[in-house]
C-alpha cells in the first residue's frame, strides 16, 4: 500500500480542479464555435453542448447587448470562459499550496 504525502494530495487536488475548469471552458468555447459555425441546432449533440454552455454562461447573460445573437454570445460567453478559467486557476493554485 502506497502512502500519499501532503504534496501529492495537494497536487492531485489542484490537477482535478484544472481538469474541471478545462471541461467548463471547453463547453463554453465549443458552444461559441458551434454557433459561429452555423451548426444545426436540431442535432442532439449540438443541442446538448449548447444547453450546457447556456447553463454555464447564465450568470453572464445580457452582460453586453448586441444586435446580433452571434456577437452577443461570442462576447458574453467568451467573458464567462475567461472568468471560469481565472477562478479555476486561482483555486488550483491555492489547492497546490
């Protein structure tokens, strides 16, 4: 049986936080790409990714209002991705200490 040190546990916690952060940011960025690329909203996979992205970006809804839905989504969801990345990186850094 291997014994984990505090350093290994902290490093693992920081790594896990960054994995979750990467998944969150990935959903947001993939959603943006799907909308900008004109993906079929009727497709089940596209619809799932957009639903998850919308849920994650909900706190940033109507942060900036534009005439075009694509522009508004790009700006607001892009800001959401940056904020989630900053928070996740900060939490991972704290967990590694």
